[in-house]
C-alpha cells in the first residue's frame, strides 16, 4: 500500500502569523499532531510513503529518510512520485502516476491541494484533503486508513 504524501499543509501546517520552526538540518519541523497521525497510518497499514511534495527534488531519498526519522517517524520506506519531471500541477502529476502504475486500489492521496477534488471520481475516492492550517490530524488519518483498507 502507498501513501502519496504532500508536506506543506499536511506535515507542516501553514501559519500566517509565524514562519515554521527550522530544524538543524535546514528543513522545517513537522507538527507533532501530523507525526502521530502519519505514524498511526504507517503502523496500521504498513504502507510506504511516496513523496508528492514540490520539495521532493531538494533532497535524496536517503536524506528524506533522515529528515522523517529526525522528526519522529519510524518503520517506513520512502520514495518519490517521480524522479525528474517538475510539475506545476499536482493533479496532473498524480494522474500520470496512476496511469503509469495502472493501480486501482491500495493507495491514498493526502494533500491540501483542492485541485485534486477535480480528479476522476474513481481516483478522487482515494483522496483525503487536509486543511492547510491544520495539516494531517487524527480524523484525516482515520479516513486515510479506511481508504487504504478498502479493497
Ligand atoms: Mg501542500
């Protein structure tokens, strides 16, 4: 199973009143609520993380693994939705990935990008949209788990 994971507005909630705290590795910290919620999805489904975030090319997979471990995530594997192409449109990037993989279930898209609501219905059913100001929380995590387990 796969978790298509965004970071801004998901692991790092947007705040208009203060910049996110930058950790020693130069990347912002994740909210503790998002860390706990993501860990629960990983524990209950043993899904792998597929990074969709626009930050994905900034770091190697080894560096991403360390970034997640440093922020409290454990027992996971991680990859990127694609290794080269810079998309400006998250929806198109997800659509291309689905078409390439030819998968119909066993994945969930966790993102705050509302353009994903216009995905074809069979793919939109795999999408749980976070509120950018809240990020990933227990309720969104529960929904993600139910999507992953719905075969
Ligand atoms: Mg985002």
